[in-house]
């Protein structure tokens, strides 16, 4: 499955979020491909889920078809883990 | 990689600042002074928080200000500002600001990976947000 980690520019925060998601997936024994990207590219990218901030999440929910999970602290292991769990339960 | 990107001359400590905008400006000063970035990049970092929200706060008390890669960036670099009193960044208290001057999409991946690994440890994280700049420098580059 393919997951997107999104921030405004796709270079800093989203890269950190990608690392946090990869770690969470690995700990849960789930295979995943995570790509970090900026908010406008995310709108045109196919994925199984999008992980982003609350502000950008509102914008993306109306423009992507897949589920969008909002995260406040991109480096917070517990919070990112909860979002990954929520996604896995939905599948 | 962090040891090269974040030399001691890029690290500053101050008791308090009036606003998060001032904190980003002050944190960026070494990068401006040594020619890593232009004023545009500083303005863009502030604009990004205004437009996109405070997601640069990656953990409680720790923010990673950055903006569009390559726009106003001459060279990949980082600079750190440690505040004794937290500044409010749109509802989030912050004591450590680590400015990332990104030259392109991924040349800084090693540095971010190192930071994530260091801060995944709770003791390291506590030292990072509460320690002196010598502690922080040692933690990140030691």
C-alpha cells in the first residue's frame, strides 16, 4: 500500500512524518511505501491514505479520494502510531 | 551529517523573545550572516506558518522552521536557537527552533534521520528541550 506524508513544501516536516509512519508500520509488521510530498502535488497523487496536519487536512479532505488522517506532532511516536492504527482498522 | 550542518557557530541561546516570528528571524541569523540563505527564505518560513499552520512544531517544545527548498537558499545548512522561556507558536510552546535551509528535496534526509533517531529516546529528548546549548550540540553531533 502507498501512503502519503504531506506538508506545505514536501521537504522538511513531511520527510520527518514519513520516517515516523515507516517506523510505526515496521513496528506493526505492516509493509508500506511512504512518499513525502507538498500539498498541491498530493492532490493529484493516488494513494491509500494521506497523513498531514490539521490545517492541511481540511484542505485535502475535499480534494483527495482516499482517507485523510490529521496529525498534530509529526515526530510524536504515540500520535503517529494512533493514526496508523486508525488507518489499518479502516482497511 | 548533523555535525557538518550544525557547527557551534550556528547555535545561539537567549532568555526570551517577543514573538515566534522574532524567534525564527533570530534563529536564522547565522545562516544569513554566513551566506547560506537570503532574507526571502526567512520571510517564506514565517509566511508558511501563517498560511499552512504550526505543523513545524514536530514535538512539544521543538520546531523545525523551513520553507520551499532552493528558494533563497544558497547552500544546505541548519541553525539552532535555544530559548530559556518558551515562545508561543500558534498555541504551541517552543523552546528549541532548528532552522532547516533546504537546498533541494532530499539532500537533508540524513540529518533529519539523525535528529529523529536522537529524539526517539526520552532522556535525549528531555535534554534537548531543557539542556544548555553545549548539551544540545553534544547530543546532536557527539
